């Protein structure tokens, strides 16, 4: 796994570390490496602005180490970003529907005036 990690292939590293952890489930060294790989995968998704997927990876990191400050902090930030984005999208949709509704009313009023 270290080879993959060195070359920033965190998915490959995580896969190899998980295999090794199957043989040594109590290894703190492997858990730390799995955590680092998992969080780095999540950070990759943050860089791509894929916040829901990034949050999933941070939560996977918290399954490995529930007390990891970086994962706790990033997960909290991601939840806020996702919530804010969801609210903005909802407001946009409502505004778009409201504008379409107003346009339809204006068209109907114009038709009435034309008669």
C-alpha cells in the first residue's frame, strides 16, 4: 500500500491496506494508513467540488477513527456546504417556478386584453 500512497493513488493504497488489515486487524499502524488514505480520497473529492462524495469518505474515515479531529472538522464543514447548496438550489427552483408562473399569468392577461 505504501507504494500506491507514495504516488498519490490513495484508492490503490487503501485497497492494499485493507487486505493487510484482514490479516492483522488490530494493527494501529495499518488503521492509521487506512485513515490517511481514506481522508486523502475525500480531499480529492473536495478539490473536485463533489461534496456529497467527499462527505461519504470523511464519514468512512470516522468509522476508522471516530475521534479524528481532521475528519470531524471536514465532515462538519461539508455538511454545512451541502446544506447551504441545497437551500440555494431550492430557492433557485422556487424562483424559477415563480417566474414561470408570473410569465404565464402575464401571457393570460395579454390574451384577455387582446380580445
